[in-house]
């Protein structure tokens, strides 16, 4: 049974992300694992030569597990409300480890059942809600599993339209194949959007697009896939146009360095995304050893 791991810090944003993950889990028939990490203050002197008091490791772990257990029971109770007999009901478990969440991702992923990591956006106000705080950056950077970042205003509704932003790289065909398995659960449309800075009228670029889409048609067994060229003379403007003009329920990108993904972290673009704080972002790792299907 596949498992969706929800990384939580017990904030209201994280709890909403857990509810979104639970809604998703019902559709894709996956279980939920609530996961967090805790830090134990050390007795190392601080700058002002004031030392933390020694805190019992077991006490902190027990308190964390108690909070996780309460959240798990809360989500299970909500999940059972309005549940129809015969339909899938996700099991909700929990786990915690010492350290930071980002540093524990590798150990968490050793559980071969985990196919998706879910976490909330960073920040409590609309402008910072999609600024991807350090925690999100670190998780994306260390994960070998797809990461779903859920804004706090994302509605708990089905996914109908998915935008997959690509620079027309052949390896992206495998990512689209993986994404199609998720889209199929919802009957969602996938729009492949190219924000490559080349002139859309350039014959070489058009040939690359046709070849890419031919590969998609040949290798991906899902028919609700279309292509849309994003206008603009550069990647930055193309991303901005995509965010402002295409209505979708999920934005999907591949985490490559020095590409449009890195541009997503620039203030001008994150502010535009912050204006549409209901858009979850699914990030595939690159290179990917495997692409778990949910």
C-alpha cells in the first residue's frame, strides 16, 4: 500500500496540508503518515555563555508523539465523517525523529512505501505564503521523492486541470508518464506548457516541441494531454504569464538547477504566485532514481 508522508510542524497551515493530503489519499488509495522531527536543547554554551538546561530526550519525544497521536485521531475522525461504505478509507499513522525534518528525509524515504511528501507553505501571511521558506527549500533539495507543497488556502476539491511546466527536455517524458497516473485518478487534464525563451516561430524549437509531444503520445498511455506554448521572450516572463493566465489546480515542475525552477524562487515571481495562494506545487526530483506512482 502506498503511503503519503505529511511533514508537519503542528501549525494551522500544516494541518490544512494534512487535510489536503487526506483528501488526495482517498482518491489514490494511499495511507497517511504524519511525520515530524524534534530538537533536543544541548548543554553547549551559547554566545552569552548561558547554557541550555539538560532536557530529557524521552520526555520531548513522548510529548511530540502525543501531539502527533492527537492529530492522527482528529484526522481519522474527520475522514470517517460522510464516509461511504465500500469506499477506501486511509489509515493514519505517525512517526517522529530527532533532528530537523530536512535532515531526516533520507531516513524517512527508506520506507519504500512512501510515494509522496506533503508539506505546507512557509509563512503566515499571503505575501510570504508561497515564498518557500528554508524548510521547503531544504526538503526539496534533499528529497528523492516527489514533494507536494500546499498553500493554506487550497480548497479540498478534486484536481481537474494540471499544468506541467517544461523546457522540452526528453527526460520529462518519464515525469509526464508518472504524473498521468495521478491525473487518471481524477480524470484531470494535463497541459504541458513550454516557457523556453526561444522564439515560438523558430523552426528548430518547433521541431523539438513536435518530437517531444510525439514521444508523449507514444510513451504515455493517457489521452487527456495537450500542449500550450507560453508567450514571452524569456523564461521569467513566461512563468509570470503562466501563473496569471492559465487556470489550473496543480502546477508541476522538475527540480533542476539553473532552469526555470530556480526562477520560481525570485521575489517577483513568488509574489505573483502568492496572489494565487490556492495553487499547490508538485515538485519532481532530478535526477530521479525512481518516480513512485500514487
